[in-house]
């Protein structure tokens, strides 16, 4: 059976065990330098969810239709960016949660592909408890972690970056035909070595100021991207998402009423 909610028939949805984990990808439609498609963030989140869902059978998992857009006001000076208000995003996730709860499903993992969404998805997961949906929220690159990201894509200094080495590598792996042949020169890429490392780098979020920090809209060494890096990041994130879902499901079962 396909892992995409929207491709199934109503009888197939009705026949699924109610313990099925629902993976909700959320990303952004925003500028990603002069070389990457606008849907870079959501395409990565969907890819991680699809691979994790195919690896899961206990519990089984489905990928919900993605939320394409995110909170991207700082990219609006660049052509193509679409940004939602925080309350719109929260309402979207809450409405999706209410719908799946109506069908008897009570487990959801929100899988984020855009840094600006990180705080919002945590709030959304908390709100879903009112729908009797046990939810968790995470960003796919945090499943890989800064140390491994630094090893895989040293040009981004352990960060996910923006249209830099990591994201450009992911797009070269997933959809090379959409990546421009000419990648940004080093002079057009903001150096992420100047950004805070853990523990401080992982302890807070500050929105970028691209017109000051990265006028070309690129954070990280885009010119050093390779398909192999992209494959490694996506595969590791998917493996760890599947492992997280298994543990999340066990904890939900252990804490269920009557246990």
C-alpha cells in the first residue's frame, strides 16, 4: 500500500489500525539562492517522511498531505517567497489534527523542513492535545545533529544553512534537474563559521537578516555540494525518524489509560 494519505481510498483509510502514526511534513515556499527551487524545504521534509514511513510497520505510518508554506517574512524581499502568518499555520495544523482525530487516529509527528517554523510546530503539537492527538514536533536536520552535519557537510559548519552545501546537496540528490548548473561563488555565500555553535547555537532561534548577512540569499558553501552528501543526510534523517516514531509509539502505549 502507498504511504501517502491522499492516494488511498476511503475504505483503505478506514481499515488502517488506529495506532498508525501520521507524519505531517511542513516546509516553506521561499527563495533559495539563485540556484535552488522555491520548494526546497518542503521537498526535503516530504522525502524524509516518505522513507521513514516505508520503513515502519510497527506501528505503520502514513504521510499526510504536506503543508507547503511556512513563516518566511524575512525572505519576502526576494522574488517568489510566500509566507503565512503564525496563526494561519497553527489553524492549518489544528484543523488537520481535528480531521484525523474524527477518523480515530491519535498519533502525529510534525516533521519540519524550514527553520522559521520551529517554534510554531512546538505550539501546534501542544494544541493538538486538545484534539486527543498525541503529537511531537521536530526538524529533520536535528535528527542528524550538528556533529554529524559538520562531518558530512563541513562547508555549513554543522548548521543546516540555507541554500548552502547541505540543502544544495539534498536537492542534487532528490531533484538534480531543478538545480541550476552554475552554483553560487564563495563570495556570494555567507560563511556559517561566524554563527554560534552549540550549546548556544542550539539553545535559541534568531531569524536571519539576509539583506545584511547574505544579500545573495545563500548561507553556507553551496559550491561544495554533492549528491552523495544529500543522500547521506536524507537517509540518516529518515532512519532516525523511523526510530523516533517507534519509540514515540511505545511511550504512547505505555502511558495509555488503563496501563
